[in-house]
């Protein structure tokens, strides 16, 4: 099982994503934004960061990078794709998931261990979670506010495309406390928090049991491995 991680100019969390994939038991594959070759991977991760300096809008320029033609084609054919933070913004800009992102309503960068509710555990990236399970995933963003018009919000709520919702605190003013969404097929998921930062003991978020013991992010990657190998 090979999972590709695409590096864009300004990517910050690509190495973390590659490490998370290796820890989960798959082979990580580094991909470059300027190429047109997915190197035969079985799934893809668009990592967090500030691609192209978030010029124009976060994720806007990256959504038109050369490799995105292959990403869009693969996603439309059913390949699992996960967009994390800046990657979520890219997916929205490329119209692979609904909605858009704008500046946090608090008007500054937010960094915290974020409680989430798993709203949809049937996507390619969420099968290892229980429905409505509460998990803790690190979050860090400045343009993380998920927005959409009222009709789109109703449609994605009715279709079960909301995958994660903020619990306890909405850190950026996202509509309906939405932290992550999927496409209708469920193979493409975007979320604002960073699961790749919650895969190793001693480096994850704090839990009620021990400091830095949170491993909830690992199940994103084991979920897709199980789905692809099934």
C-alpha cells in the first residue's frame, strides 16, 4: 500500500504526513507539485502549510499546480484523497469538496488541541472511528473558517458530507461548527485539524490519561489502509 504526499512551495507538514503514513504501516511516497506523475500510489495526502504563501486565497494557487490535474482525475475515479488544513483549502478551491475558507473570525492564528466529533465514520479516512466518537486532534490555522451558502450547508448536512464537527469551542467561526467535509462519494475528505500530529506517544495532544499521549490521528491513516486493501 503506497500513499503519496504532495509537497508544494510553502508546505510545512509534508514530512510529518510521510512519517504518519510509515507509522500506520503503509509506504510513504513523496510527490512534487510541478510534476504530472502520481507514481502509482493508492491514496493521496495534501498536507498543511502555506502553499505559495497563501497568496490570493489560501490554497488557491496550489489548486492549479500541475499535479492537481492528476489529483482531480484520480479523486473523480475514486482514489482516497485527504486534505489537511492548507490541503483542505486546496480541495475546496479545486471543487473536490464543497465550501470555502476565509480568515478566522477571531482575526488571528489559532493553535490548540481541538476536540472533534466524528459525524461520518463511513468515509475512506474515518472507518476506524465510532459514529459520534469524540477525538482530540491538534489544530493550527489562520484561514480556517469554513463557509458556504445556506443551500450548500443544508445539502452537505442532509447528504452526510459533514465528517467532523468542533466540540466545546469553535476556534475559527466555521459554519455549523464544521471542521471537516467529504465529497458525496466519501473518498475525498478535507479537515482543518492535523491528524499527522497525533500518531506517536510523547508527541500527540494531551489526554485525560497522560500528557502528549493522544494517538487519534493514527486512525485516519489506518482507516484508508484498511479500505484500500479490503
